[in-house]
C-alpha cells in the first residue's frame, strides 16, 4: 500500500494511525501542501485525487480518497482489530464522534480555508489563530460533553480499545496544541489522548516521526 | 422513530431522503434554527445533541447524531434497499463522494459558520453569497470530475440505485440553486439530480414538503 500524505495534515495523520493499528505496512509518498504552489494541485496528483487534498491510499491499484472512507475501507478489508466494534448503535456513536471532528471542526480550519480567508478578508495572523481556535475549542467542548456524559466511554473514546473516534481525536488535539488553542475543561479528551500516546501505533503516526517532517 | 429536523437543513434533508428510501415511517420534530435565538441551543435539545445541530434521530430511545452516522446506522439496521451496496471499494467510493459534500462543502457554509463570519468580519450579503458559492462551486466541480470519469457512475452516483452519495448530492445542489451559485459544467451532477427528482423518496424529503416549511 502507498499512502499519499503530508506530515502535518490531520486527515493523513488519522489514516496513518489506522494503518498502524491494523499492523499494515505502507510506503509514505509525501505531497507537500505548501511547496510548488501546493503539490496537491499538480496534474499527476489531481488525477488520483480530484479534490486535491491528502490523504489518498493506493491499495494495489485501488485508489481511495477521503480519510474516513479510507479508514472504513481498511476496517472492512482488514477487520482485526476492529475500529468500529460493537452494535449498530455503538458504531453510530463512534462515527458521530469522528464526524464532529472530521466534518464540524477540521474542514473549517484546514489550509485551503485559512488561505482563502486570508486572501479574501486580508486577515492578520492573530485573526487567523482566533478563527482557528474558535472552531477547535467549540468542537472539542462538544466532544468532551459526549465523552464525559456517556458510560460507553472507556479507556478510549468508545470502550477500552482504540476506534475510528480516537484516530480522529488525537490529530485534532495535536493541532489544537500547535495553534495554542485552549484545552481548558477537556479532562476526558486529554485523558484519552494520554492513553493513545502510550500506544506504538499512535506514536509512529505522529507528524514528527514522518519521513517528510520538517 | 422521531427525526429532529429543520426544513432547510441540508444535513436533515439527507436523513429524510434515507428514511424515505428505506420506507421507514417517522415523526418530524421541527427545530427552528433561527427562531428563539436558535432552538437547537435550547437546553432540552442540547441534552440530546451536544453539538447543537440538526438532525438527531430518536430510534425508540436510541439517540443518534450526525447525518452520515445516522444514515449508516439506518443502513445497518434496515439493510434493504442498501444505501452502501457492493464491495469494500464500492462502498469507499460512495462514502468518499458523500464526504466531499458532508465534510468539504457543507460545513464551511452552514448557518453557524455564516453567522460567525458575518459577526467577525462584518460581511455584507454579497460577500456572504460569494463565500458560499466559492466552496459549493469548487466542491461540486470535484464531485462532477469523480462522477464523469468513473465507469461505476450509473443512473445515480454509484450504479443504478440511489446510495448515500445521492442522499448528500441532492440537498447540496438544492442549496446551490437557492444561493444562486453557478452549476456550469455540472452535466453529470444535474443529470443525476434529475433522476433523483423522479423518485418519491426524494420528492417527499424536499424542504417545501416538510411540516415546518415556510
């Protein structure tokens, strides 16, 4: 398998965690989102990812886009350990936590939105950080409420093994720290991230450990 | 089943389509996103949806949030007709199309982001519409490329029966038209939406047909 990735992309980071949790070997193909006007926009890459974003997974010629779709595919093709364990209702809860991060926090803050905001409204760095942290803090507070109020939360977001929800949570919290957002009150979120940090799969997926890390 | 919905919410619209495709009866509970400072923020609703968004599905006491997670749940608990048919790769493609809409177009443009943009940057209506259409047009062009270039596209986004991808596409195109965005070049997208319009499930889910329509 080949993963088209950028060390700092939190969507690529999610898939890296999932690949390592599944124990799957993969080759990292770096796509530098800032260099050459954004290598994700180059014709060769756009041909395999019309959205011009990372990650893309090439599974023996099968080309897959969008991080959550890729992780669901990995979970269907390599069921152990399961990243969506339990009943339909359990799986719905895991997906809902993942989607609050992947739909309601991350896309509003990713590079292309920040670039467009800066160009269109002529933002200063401080305003950009304020925009970023507004959505991250609001979104992670929601995740904290979901985790703290539900007996299905265990050592990890759902039960005592890592799931799709943890694959999304850890990269988002990593980014929140990088941008200096407040993590005040996120007791359960921080406890779970500390649990994940103990696992080799999460450690190996971290931005600093990637071949393209700067 | 009870669906907490707002007639104009495109996330709620997706779930309404899925429920009708599955032939499931449900009671609509309107949550007015603009009235009373946003009924989604009321304590009673926030208790069942900590993200304070619609939709929420109450399936006999089982509370479910996030539209794609809800549709996956419906597909697992009521498998016929399947909204994620085929192989793991087929399902990954259907999910990727759905997620480009649900992650990369809609969240940047939904009510809470537009409200925050307007408050923070003091936008005029024309600037708001420009922001909206920028992301919708870019995103739908991506979907068009994915659909037009892939032999797996059929009468609908994936094959000849409606899937999760169509549940997401139709509401997004509805909103694009409502905001006056350009649909230039979206030949496949428009053809598929016209196919969907022929089906009773899509017609019954449309905003104008909801009990809370204005």
